[in-house]
C-alpha cells in the first residue's frame, strides 16, 4: 500500500521521495514512511523504509528540509542534516515531530525532544515546511480541522510559533505552500496555498501573514489525484517548482495498491483576469519518447493504432459554439462540448479552457488511466480507469470540430 507523497527534497544531488507506506499489506494502515531515490525524477529505486511507528503513533504525512546552514544544530559538521517533519498519529492525539539524517538520507533518527508541536485540534496533521527567503525564516503550513489550516514560523526549525489560521473552503488536510512568479516575472512573486483536493488560494505573504488576493480556485477535476506535494528544492540552478500527487484509484487484483502521478512543473499565469495555478509534465519526459508521430489537419474521424504501454498524446482542436468531439483511447472516452465549455470523462467534468474556440489537450496514458491537461495546464483531470489494451487505438470524431494538430509519443518504461 502506498499513498501520500511526503518529504520531497534533493540531497547530495539525489532526488528523494518519501511516501505513506504499509509494508505488510496492500490496504491502508500500519503507516510507515517509504523511501525512494532518483537521479532524474523519472527512474526511481526503492529504499528501506525511513520512519517506523513508535510510542507516539503511526507515521502520517509531512515534508522534508535540507538544513544547509545547520540552524537546527543537528548536523555533524560534514553533511547538512536532512530533516523530516511528520505527524505521529496516536490513539489519543496527533502531534508534529522531527527525524533527521546526517548521512544524506540513508538512515534516520528521531529527535529526542519530540513532539515539536503538541495537539492543537483533533486530527491536526501534515506539516509542510518551506523557506521564506525575504525574512530568512522557515514556515510550516499545518492542517488543523474542518477547512482550517495554520501557519507557523521558526528561525531554528525546532521551535515553532503560531502565526495565522487560514480557511480554505472545500478542502482539508495535506497542505502545500510555496512561492511562484506571476507570469514568469521574478519581481512579482505570489504565494500559493493548496489543500489535498487541489483547491488553492493565491496571495501575498510577508513571512508572517498570508493575504489572499482572490477567491479559492480549483486545479484538479478527476477521480485519481490527492495530496500533491512539491519539492522543497531541486538541484542548484534549477528554479522550477515541481510536484507530484498520489494516484488513489484502486487497481484491479494486484499485489500493490497506489502509485504516483507524473512529476509536473507548476506555474502561475494570469488567465481571463484571474491568477491560475497551472501544471504541466516536466520537460524530462521527452527523454522517454521512442518516436513522435505528428499530423497536421487530419480529417475526422481520425484513428491511429497503439501498442501496450505509456503515451504522451497532444491534440489541438478547433470548434464553433455548438461543436462536439469524442475521443476514445484504449477504452477510455472523453467528450468535448464547446457549448457547455466542458470536458467530460466518466462522471467527471473539467473546464474545456477553449481560447477563441481552440482547445489544447494533452494526455499522459499508462496502465492505471490518464492524466489530462487542458489549456495551459490550468485544468487537470487525473482519471483512474485501467486501460484496455485489447482496444489499443486512438479515435477522434466530432461534429463541427476540426483536428488541427496531433502528436503521439510512445513512452519508454521507467520501472526498474
């Protein structure tokens, strides 16, 4: 069993992914922190579990920080300590705790003075720690209860002071909190607060208080994405904000349950008068392409044979006010409706994000289903539905719609 991604960070030039993990079963429970490492964000090697349950409780979600300046004092003077902030979920209370590594993430020990933060509300959990450079302080976003989140501040990563309580309607638990340049302008940074179901607020943050600048918006519209978390840092010189989520759709009978979505680069763009969080697959995906098959203005209906495996498929369609298009791939059906402005997939609906009638659509396909990106990535629909490779073909048909361009890139496997 695998669920929430935790502790995404880079230490010693290696990407670390921790995650909620039950090593004894393929059902939820007995929560540990699993651990995997990667040289490239694509190919992952499973390591020994990093955190085990203890007298304070089982190991719920959290985050990681590479303490470069050894503010915590937990380093050995040789290697910056890697700090894991996590929730210990006990029978009577949940508390926020710390574990650390002085060997680059190979082994961890728990902080002798745990917990760092005592119980605040029933079920409070999921500390996400990030650095606020202008104030030189570390900030922890923490779920409280209901739709309430809190922000704590610290100078030494050990002593935390409550600064603010924020309400994020329609969402709960697993916060992510990070800065992004608006429209790519480095001198116009905003902060994004997300919940587990990808509702988000955009606002300003001075190191002490967050002020939302618009009502909450929604990024994810599917049935198979939850508890996304972004990397605390990437490699030197890489300023991207990259995140992944848990694909929580049940698999058919299998020796495992749960997987991670594909890493996405996050951006913040002004679209239709609002600041929109956007997600798009990281550029490293191109290294997995076998060969890209492209066509411009093919006639509808359009059909292309596929083989078993993963694909990165991009389409640009034009349509009038009453146009419709149907796309089927390996048994998965999508319907595009220009009149309602919706993409329909199973029971889910997402904004079509048409610009002057033109729709940009991108599908990452793999055995568990599809990750569907619309427009400039401002709408994401991750859909869990095992692909039927007995129906290994792509078909596009429509009324009043024109397929302007299509590219189909088979993906090499990344599993080891």
